[in-house]
C-alpha cells in the first residue's frame, strides 16, 4: 500500500520566481487544464485525434480516437453538434511519488459537466498521461 501526499501543491513556480524543472512533479499542475480541454474536444470530434499524441500513451490515444469515432457516428445519425464553450474548473493534483501524479478536474459546458481523472507518469521522454477517465 502506498501513501499519497494530500497537501495542496504550491504554485507552479518556486518562491524566488524561477521555473520548475520539467521532471518536477509540481510541473504537471499547469498541464492538466489544457490536456483535459483537448481530450474532451477530441472526444467531441472537434479536434484531430492526434492532438495529444505527444503527452498521452498509445493506449490513451486509442481510447480517445475510439470515442471520437463513436461521437462522429452519433452526430451523423442525429445531426446534433455540441457547444464549443467549455470551462475547466476544480483542478486538483496529488503527488503519489516523484514519478507519478494523479489529477482531476471538471469540464463544464452549457448542458452538462464532465469529470476527468488522469494519471501522469514521468517517462524517459517527459510527463505522459497513462490513464485518462472521462465521465
């Protein structure tokens, strides 16, 4: 069993104003909001499926592509298009260890709210989303 640090993360910069090192787990906090927004836009088929290819694992990319295809099929049969206005709120991060960070946020649009949970892992090429759940 592992323990997690439940203390809130400090701002994404050090106290002297210097930027965080890319491998610092606290640097993930600033990436959560744009990745969450892009993921929902991919699922809504509003953004190309490879838009997050550099920050997600192939398994997550495959899942996003599959959901985008389902959305495309549903849109073709119903003609309904989702609104483009989205707001990312409630971003929370939790450092599990020095190579793993878990994050969550809420994406709100005009007619619904979605919860996103992500697991970020530090790989040899940088931080990657290894698990992404969209509710």
